[in-house]
């Protein structure tokens, strides 16, 4: 037979409770996933490896920056620019230094 208004209200209340529980669970999981301290505590080797990789990348970038500034300040580079400006030609291709 047909449902009564009370049956429909009970179903709606049950759906609301279930939906509220699901939303609370999702909020908890998102907060936990975004908490870097909790993630580092749960996965210490991964956190250490990530920190080490980031530090290594930063050291590499700083080293490249310093190396490029040294190369640009070298007397041969200045002489090459002056000669190129005087003759009006294209600058020769720059080759990386041999190590």
C-alpha cells in the first residue's frame, strides 16, 4: 500500500543522518590527508626522502645559478660580446665547459 507521511518523514530523517555521517567522515579524511605533520608521523621514511630530495634540488639550482654567473663574468665572454658587437654578427654558440 501507499506510504504514510510519517513513513516518509522517517526515511528522510534516516537519509539525513546517513548523509551527515558521510560528510563528517569525508571532512575528517580530508583534514587528515592534508595534515603534513600527521602524514610525516605516519610515513617517516617517505617524509625524510622527500625532504632530502627537495634539499638536493635546491642545492643543485643554487649551484647552477652560481656557475652561470661565473661563466657570464668570465673575461672571454666579455671579449666575445665586444667582438660580436663590433662586427655586427651573431654571437657564437656557447658550449658547456668540459669538466
